[in-house]
C-alpha cells in the first residue's frame, strides 16, 4: 500500500486491473485503518478516473454475495450521499411509493457515513432485521414490492471500510461505488449524484455496462430531485434540465427537506411522509423521485402520468401499506 500511495501522491492513476486488485485486497483485510484512510483521502484531493471507479466496482461485484430474483423487473433507487445536505430519507421513501404503484424495487443501502440517517438506519429504527437469505429477500419482494439489501451483508469490502468511513465523517469514493454494486445487478436504476462530474462518470459506466439508468442531480447540490432548484436528468440517450413546474409540482426551500439531528427524528419525518401528513415540499420531492423511477421502468409512460401514479400511491395510502407489509416481513 505504501508504494500505491506514493504513486497516487505523485498524481499517477490506477488502471482498471490495478484498482480491482487493490479493492480485492481491501475486501481481504490486507490494509490497516491508517492505510485505508490515506487511500480514501487521495480521492478527496483529485477526481477518480473511469478506469479506477470501474475497477473498484469489478472487485466488489466479483466478491459479492449474489442474490437471484429470476426475471423480476425491478429497479434500485439510490443516491450517492455525500451532498452535505442532511436530508430525510428521500430515496428510501420513494421506494415504497414506487411499490405502492404496483412495481418492484430492489434497494441496496447502508448506514449513513456522511449523514445522520442512511437507508439502513431508518429501516432498523422501525425494527427491520437485515438478512442475506435469498428466500426471505424474494418473499419480501413478492409480497411487499420491496427487497432491501444491507450492503455489508453482500460486499466484504464495504463492510471492512465501514469504521474508517464513519470516522472520516465525509464523503469518499465509496459513496460513488454504493449505487453501482447492488448484488442483484438490477437492469434498471434511478441514481442520484452530488455533482455534474459524477453524473457524466455514471452515464459512461451505465452505457458501457448496458444498464437502463436514469441519473439525477439538483443544481443546488442535492444527490436527488429536491425541487429546491432546477434539476438535471440524464439517461443513456438524452439529458434535460427541468423544474418543479414541469412536473406539475410546487418546489420548496432547502430547509424544508432537513432530516433532523438524530436517527429518531429522521424516522419520524419518514413516517410523516408515507402517512401523507408531511409538508408539501417533503411529499413533492418524494413524488418526483418516485415518478422518474416509474418512468425508468416504463419509458413509454409520459412523465406527468408517472407523477400522477406516484402521487396516487402516496395519497391513497398504498405506499404506507407497502411499507407496513415490508416491516412485517422483515422483523
């Protein structure tokens, strides 16, 4: 690792193969916490290259615990995190809105590393017990519409760096990797990114890997559609900049999306959203993200119709019903 760090400090980059080998060594616990911390810090000082990110992804997927759901048409909805906004769990709430519309979601998530509450935190707060059992995961997908894959159970490398990531308390390249290493290898993804450079990088990988992927970024810095500013939407064929009004929705302020200072507060906000008693700003940003997930699964469906379906799922109580069923199945 010392040789690797010396080369990186001299502004050299890794080949895809070198990056893969390093990540395999990380998964095998061959580096100590100080070395891992230094290695992560390098990529805070310079941009990661496509070959480096792809090589890291190769290694994590090579060592993953595979999950097989057959030919089920499902989507992962996930943001990179690391945008510094400390929002409530928008992506996770969007998953249950999509499920409430009758579609399937295979959500890959983890504890928050650079924010108060990640997907795993808010679900665990509701009594959810994580599992790697394929039969239980499949049953959850079939009966609730959502299957949740807690990242450390499926990716040894993600588990081994967890303590270092939490101690750093800032985004690292592992934030970039999380959305790319869902062990089910979903064909459909809605990915939120914290800047435009990462949006281009994800688009490149999606094109190369044949993923039906919609990538979103709010221009005021959110790694999701926040409706607090115009937002950019990119897929492998097109890109556009939209505003809340283009979806028939009303935007909000950044402070409206704050996720609280504790996991308990974040979970309470999450509950309010799914119970349709949160502010319009909170509900609308969840509806917007869910709508683009629905549109990704069904690209022939106009986006305004997808918004209508997402809104109906939330306001009718269908999304909340799917969440209650998910919790019942995963206790």
